[in-house]
């Protein structure tokens, strides 16, 4: 695969091509991963999540610049910024993140559509591509809604939850499961009214938990707290090096099961279409001579012995 030398050099065109390939799950994807896999698993993955409009992209833009000054080489994967903001969100993100791009950060949006697990799959492999291309950390931006943030915290080594005083449902969101996942709970837009109350609420609600999360305050607008936040991340990256491999082992187990189960599902799906027992009991079911559960039990037993 002639993409690899350019990928190794961190050339943007090669990275873009490779991510598109793994995102679309093309046959070439397997070939690329086969070649690069051995050289992956070391870069830190930082998940940045939180409600829409909290300032995640703006914050990442500035933070990436600050992290480069700390001798790290960040890349950013933004999970589907189009799903919740209509009209040029990607363009908006690009504009908001130009500074970091200029400083050498690679930024890419990836789709969050698809079947369960599809986002995780394309994220995992896009992370590998970026790592092979020499980036560390890989920062993932995702909106904290529904399932995505859970997936993010499974993939990330460090998870940051971003709040801002304008999000009326902040505390609601905290209750909705975010308390479990953050290493850092960041209050952004500290230039706005209400940020102190929000900070207090976050501290009271989460700060007392035994995990002892860090709760920084930032304002992207006033450029305050950013370099401290970057230092916090750098420090966490260093600390997590020791525990990363343990986490990695668990993740690889999950991934392997995921892939095998998917393979089996596909194979079984094909088999069912031509399976005699299946068509026999399907007919019975369609005549209502049998209920779906009993029919499924019989078919399953005949397939898996
Ligand atoms: N006043 C103020 N505004 C900010 C700050 N940070 C970001 N914003 C503004 O908040 C809006 C949303 O910022 P984004 O960076 O797009 O937020 P986001 O969380 O990435 O949004 P989504 O990707 O759409 O979920 C933009 O208009 C920013 O200019 C801040 O510190 N203070
Ligand atoms: Mg954004």
C-alpha cells in the first residue's frame, strides 16, 4: 500500500485518504490496519464532551495550540458536528479551529451515523491512523447526548466534560450519567454571568466524589485558563501512561468480541436466508400457528448446537 510512507510522514492528504477508507469500512481498511496495527496503542486519547454549544471546538482550538507549546502533537477528531447544528457546522468548526490547524494540528470531522458500534469502530481505527501519522494526543470532540458520550469515555484515556453557563440543562446533563465519566469537569465561558454559580454547582455535585475530578474554569473569549488546562492535560497524559496498557488490554478484548459477534451476525444472516428450518417456521409463524418466540427458539437450536 503506497499510502503508508506518506502516512508515516504525517502528510495530510494521506491521513485524509486513510481515514476515509477506515470510516467506510472498505476492504482496503483491513489491509491498512494490518500494516499499522503493531505501531499503535501508545498515543493518549482525550475525549472532550458536553452539551451542544458549550464551546468545545473553540476550546480545543486554543488548547491544541497551547499543547503544541508543551511539545505534544495533538490531532482532533470531531464526531459529527452536523447532527445538531444545521447549516455549515463543519465549516464553522473549521473557522473556529483555524488557529490550531495553522500551528500543525490535524482536524477532521467523522460521521456519527450508522449502526450501533459503528462510531466506535470508525473512531478506534481513525485514532490508529492518526497515531501512525505521529500524533499524540488524539483529541475527540463529541456532543454529550445519548449514547455517544458513553462510547467516548470507553475509547478515551482521559475524559473532559465541558459545561457553560448558557446551557440551562447543565445540572440535568450532569445527572444524566456524566458524573461517572469525567476526569476533568470544565466550566467554560467564565466571562459570562452565572459561571460562578455553575462552578459551585459542579463542584458540589461532582467534586466530592471519590474520583476527585479536576474542575478548571476557562474563557476562550478572554483567553483565560487555557494554558493551565493544557498543562493539566499534559500532566494527566504523563500520569496515565502507566495505566494505559491495562485499559488497552480490556479494550482490545471488547473490540475483538465486537468484531467476532458482528462477523457471526453477518454470516448467520446469510445462512438464515437459505435455511430450511427457518423458512418452515417462518411459514408457521405467518399463519399464526406458532408464536415468534417459540419459532425463534426452535430455529436457534437447530443452528447453534
Ligand atoms: N462568551 C464566550 N463565548 C464562547 C466561549 N467559548 C466559545 N464561545 C462561543 O460559543 C459558541 C459555541 O462554540 P463552539 O466552540 O462551537 O461550541 P461547541 O461545544 O463545539 O458546539 P457544538 O460542536 O455545536 O456542540 C460560539 O459562538 C463561540 O464563539 C467563551 O469562553 N466565552
Ligand atoms: Mg463543536
